[in-house]
C-alpha cells in the first residue's frame, strides 16, 4: 500500500555523482521542498563513504527539524549496482568498490532505503514527476557524456535477471562505426552521445575551416565538444547544424530499434544534451518516421525531459517512493 | 488463482498458421493428450472463420467426450493482433482481416479464450513446458522464414502499450545490409532468418562452383534455401559451412543487443532453423562472447528449443494457461 500524501510526507532523494552528492526532500507529489549539495572527494573511497553516511544522517534530521516527515531514502548512483543487495559494485568516476550504500543509508537515517543506478533513477523520476507521469510503457534515453536509459513496461522498471537491464547505449547501430568506450564499434553511445556529437563536429570542422566551431575551440578541432557544437548551432553555423543533423539520424536509429522492441507509449529524451533538444527534436522525429516500420513508429511521441538539473534528486526520490509503494 | 492440476484438467491450444490449423489438448503439466490437424482454405477468409468456429466446437466436445476437463482455449496466430480486443487485425498468409477470434472461440467452446501472436505463444510455450520452464527473464528468438520473438521480464510477457512489442527481427544490425521484407536494410530478419541463410548461401555459391549446394539446387544458385544450406553443411560442404558461420555472426550480434537491453537469464532459439542448431550453436555462443560486453554476456546460456513441431500448440495452450492463471 502506498502511503497517503498529507502534504508534509516526503522522500529523501540522494543523487551520488562523480563530483558532487546532491540531496533533496521531495514531496509525494514530486515538488522539491529542501535541497543541498556537497562536493565529494571522489578519489578517496573511504572518505566518500564517511561523507555519504554523515550527509544522510544530517539531511534526515535537518528535514525532520523543519517538520518534514521523511518516509524513505532513495539513492541514485552512477555505476554497476546490485539493487537487491543494495550494493554499489563499481563506479566509473568514484573510487567506490562494493559499497553497501543501502545499508549505510538505512543505518544513518533509520528509514527504508532504496538504491539503483542513475539512469533507472532518472526514468523513475520522469514517471513520478516528469513528462512520463503516470505512463506505464515508455523508453527513457539519457544523452550525456554517454548514452544510458531506463525502460518501463506495464508500469514496472525493466531490471532483468541480474538487475543490469537497460544498457540502451550499447546496441550496435553501425558495425563499421567509431570505437565505443566499451571496446566495440558503432554502439549507440559512440554515435549519439554528447561526446559523439563533439567528435562528429571535429570531423566535419576539419573539412570546413570557416566554421565558427574552430574559432570556439581555439583553432584545434580536437577540442570541439558537444556543448560547442550546440552553441555554434544556436548561432546558425552550417557545420554545427550539419553535425547535429547526422547525429540526430543515429539517435533516431536507436529510437526505432527501441520502439520495435518495446512498443512504448512515449519515448523520453533526457540528460545534458537534451537541454539543447530544440536543435534536434524535429529532425529526430522525422528520421524515426523515415527509418522505422511505419505502422509501429507512427504516433509514438518523442518528448524532451523537462526535469533538467533536478532530474537526479527527483529520480532518487522516485526510487524511494516506488520502493515503499511496492515493498510495503 | 491458478486452477489445481488434477490430472484431467487441460487446455485447448490452437495454432492457426498459414496452411493448417493444429489443435491439441494439453495437460497443465504441458503434456499433449489429444491432437488434430486441419488443412485450411487460407485464401478464403469467410470459409476460414467457419472452419475455425467448427473446429473449436468439435474439438471441445471431442475432448470432453474423452473425459478431459478443458479449462480454457488458447489461440496463437501469425499476424498483427490486438490481444486486449481478442482480434486478429491482419495476417500475412491468411485472408483474415479484423477477425474477432477470441469471441468466436468463446462462443464455440463456452470457455474463456485467449489470443496472441505465434511468437508470443511460442515464448509462452517455452516457459510453460519447454527449456525456459519456470524462468522469469528470458529472450526467445524464433528463426524461420523470418525472425520473431517474445520476451519475458520478471515473469511477464513483454507486450508494450499496444501489444505489439517484441518485434525482435526488426532491429537494424547493419545499415548497409540486404533489403528486409519491411522495406529497410540490414534488419536482423534480413541477416539471420532461414531465408537470409539461403540468400547468403546463393551469394557464396556463385564464387564457389564446386559446392554441392549448386548441385542440390539444380544448378541455379537462386534456388538455394536455408534448408539446402543446412543439408549441405551436414555433409561437410565448405561453402555451406562458411555460409552458416557468417549467418551465425549476424545472429550473435542480435543476441548481444538483446542481452544488453534485457539482461535475461537465458536466451532460447526456436523456429524451424533451430532444428539444425547443432550446426551453429557453438559459433553463435563464441560470437556472442566475442561481440558483447564481456561482463554482461558472459555466463548467459544460449539454448535451443526442444519443442519442435509441437511448439505451436503447446504455446497456444500456454497462452490459455497464463490467461486463466492471471485473469481469474
């Protein structure tokens, strides 16, 4: 049974990233009531654990002091996670190995706590308080340094047998494509991440020395990033616009595969790159119709997340809400 | 609540294919108790409906006459299906359009009836009485004229928002690959179906005139089918073996994508081509390890279905069993 929302009941969401830990007390309606942020000693695993433990204890009592009735703690962390065990197995950016974050949070807060990876958290956040509110079947794709995602089917987050399902960034889009961080070629991540946008921009800039992209990158094409590409595109730069067009087509190919596989009601694009979504969303939508099986892809809205910076903590709070709604 | 298995309780499974309708009374333990088969006037939609109605009525009373207690009817049919409405919307091989098969079966039998597409039925059959018995998370891929599939996540068949999820044959494996029946290039179906195996065999045979494949095809490479390729490979023909090796790699690429997306406990290969599975299963397993992200693909068994000819009716019976187990 889901607890009732009496206006003061809330969830503590903790977004444990590579450089900071953000927390928020979030109402059961998805509004942020309290927020805090802490820089983290990401290179020192032991210190990180201590920092995390204190943060949970402090934020819990601080929120209680303000009259908030925290029902549960949700933790979204980057990395491989065993949700069942509540353990962060390994993180790409933090010196954490095999850390029982769920148990630590439960001890520090005295509350039921729930741990999942950041992409699943973000998907949960979209369903809790974002553009997928109340939608039972949707695919969420996060576009940032890499490409990740989370999938809801019939109201449940797809987790798989070991809890590592939803590696949406690592389907192959083009076997002859660029090398991916995973060691393979042409993964969606290698073609449709922010990093990939920068790489494509650099490639095109080499043949188009008049692009403002080069100027923005101090003359060195290898310094061109996804952010620079979107900034140049905002100014109407031809090379940047062409970069985004190609990039959008790759993204659309991935979306088509996911629609064919999952038959979602909507597709949601989140992550840092989605904040420049106005530059590519029309192209992505057109390409999905063009590249997909018409009867399957037509009429499936492809939408941009609106949660922005708050996606992390709201997603973490959503994990807590789902946890107590389903487990108790 | 699932009904109790008292030894005589059973399900009537109906496999409505393009050239025949097969039926079987299947025990709740998955054993076939009674069977029948009927050639169908596939080109005459109205006659098909009449035939179907009579068949359901006759088989129901015949089984009752033998003391079998049929609890429900399951229908697996090739084509686009609206499961919720119980309607076959369109079938590729039968002149059926918008046929309310569920309602017809319920009227003819007086029993709760359940309709789904054949690939979902086959997946359900594997979980009911096949190699995926009791497995909550698995991917089932059917390899025949085309490539289809069904996916179980957390014990539930993935259906999606409109019920058309699981189009596993239509993810793009190689954007420069051969044309697919769906009008696009390089779908898994265009590279890893039985048809694709024949096409690849024809391609290689043209450069290898000493292959027995040519002889078997009456000298015309365009008459080479998947069946001929497996038959030639059984005899150790080099060209046929090479064909199967390439084909296996494409199949493995699809399997890798599905493992990355779904994190299944096992992957099951079914359909006609899987009956020659001993010719390619080792290659497929090796390629999955080689092509996938090691930590994700390692230790996931890739298994061949053992249901063979009976997969259709057992799958249909499984749909009936799932229907009454979940809905009542």
